[in-house]
C-alpha cells in the first residue's frame, strides 16, 4: 500500500490489546476463557462520579471546552497533585488529554527531533518505544535486572545518557512488573540527572495510588524539586478511579512546554470529552476513601496470585510493590512440551499454548521488551484468579 506513511512501519499493533481481543473472540465462540491480559480495573466507576457525568449532561455541559480542559478541572488536578505529592502546579501548567497515552504522544511529538534519544527502562509498557519511534525519536532500551527489583539503577542511567539523550521515561509503580521505586532509589537517579541538564524526565505515575504493604509511591519532582523545570508528570483517572473508558489523562509541566502541548492537541483532538471532564472533576476533587478499599482487595489478590504461581513448576514470581500486575519468569519451562503438543521455546509460545489449552489469557514478556517472562493482571475477581492460577499450575505440571 504505497499511500501508507513510512513511520507506521516503525511500530506494531499493541500486543496487549491484540491478546485481549483474541480472548474476547474465543469467549464469543463459547470457549471458557479467563482473561488476565487487560490492564483494566474490574471495579465499577464509583457512583458519585457517574452521577456527576449525568448531571453535566442534564446541565447542558455538552459543548467544546478549552483545548487543555476546563479551568475548573485543571485547577482541581493541580490541587490533587499538591494533596497527593506536595507538588506546586498552577492550572496553566496542566493539560488534560484523552487518556494518558495521548499525554505521552503529545509530549514526545512536541519535543523530539529525528535521532533524539529516549531512555526506556525495560520491562516497559508496550507503547513507550512505539510512541517514541512515531515521533522520530530513538528508544534506548535499558534492561533492568530482577535482582534489582526490575528497577533502573543510577549506574545504568549514567551509562545510557549521551549528548543525544532528551528524555528518560520512568513508570512507578510499573506496568508490567508492579515494581515501585523507593525514595532512596529515586534520589539516586535524580542525583545523576542533576549532572545532565539537557536530559528531561517523563514520569508516568498512573498507578501511584495502587501500592501495597504500606508502600507510599513518590514522584520525581517531590524527591528533587530542582528537576521541576525539566520534568513532565503524567497521571490520570483510569486506574485508581476505575475510569478506563472515560479516557482522561493529564500532564503537569512548565508553562512553556504546556503551551506547546496545548497547541499540538488543538490541531489533533482538541478538548477531551466535556462529560468525561465533569466525571474526572468529581473523581479528583471528591471522596478518596474508596481507593484504599480497592487497594486492600488488590493486595489480597496479589498475594494469592504470587503464592499460586510460585507453586507452578518452572515459574518464579517476584512480589511487586504496586499496580495490579505480576511478571513471573517462565524460563524453567523452556524446552518442554505441553500436553497438547506445543513446544515451549519462548515466552510467546508459552502464553499461546496456555490460552489454547487452558483458556487463560496472559501477555508474553517480549511484548514488554523482556523475553522469558509473562504478565498476569490480577484486576479481576478473586474467584476467577484462583481458577486461572489453578489452570496455570495444571498446565505447567503437564509440561514434559
């Protein structure tokens, strides 16, 4: 197809979305499928948030808003960042977008020139490197180590920085590993970044409220305020408020950059949905106690899944600090054959056979730039998780 732009050849379709769609298709065919592939809370959006959206519709709030979102919402987002992290931003430094993914796309498109480098610690969310590539940048993947909790170290960061480095991307708690940086671990990274004034930081804090065992997630500017003028803090309502379909994310950044993000958004999608903005306003400014209730349930599920997966022959599962994923190693199953005759020669072969033979959908580690692992989302009911993990155990016991 000669009319397709070359830039599309740099990227692949989202593999997490592809596997989720395959699981849905199999379920529609009547298969008994348990999908652990989607990064989506199984909790419903809280009632007071839904009621705020309904009230907005009835009040006629169905027109265009400012491109960056309503002034009221941007002020509320700034207040929420202050309450949660002690960050001092104004409404003029906030840009509300159609989901966190658009925030990343806006920032990379607005700042990268051909050949600019972006450091991406792996395992990493599947969209980071593709968005960088679409924006003509060069993703520089730095493989973290399980013995370091899948977290970027100061030495790794220092070695990865070059004169072409423009950004380092951080995600804490992380998708897919659930790893979250302690304040000391972030401090070690900020100490390096202070030596390289040409490097900016993009911090994806979308899972920051989902942390366990008393862990309190910190963010870069909170740890090192001197990096404020070269940091973009990204967050949103999708995970902590169970609002994935509402499509609201937001960035906090210096006014000079925020103006450019708004200019770009004004020539692409313009403002986010006005009704979704009303719901987001209720979320960030309303009661927050329900989040702790969700976190308690997620922690119980995490403990269950980690325990059961560690009982499966050939699997080894680290206990993560946050998000709602685990990222077990399947390397002990390599070279074996399943009951159904599938040869397990890669993580993709493992999850493919697992889906076809047991009906459990997970995502292979290579999709997150780290072969030899797979991602399980525990954002589903405890009953289904128990059954899914039992099927995984049975699958692994059947390998020979």
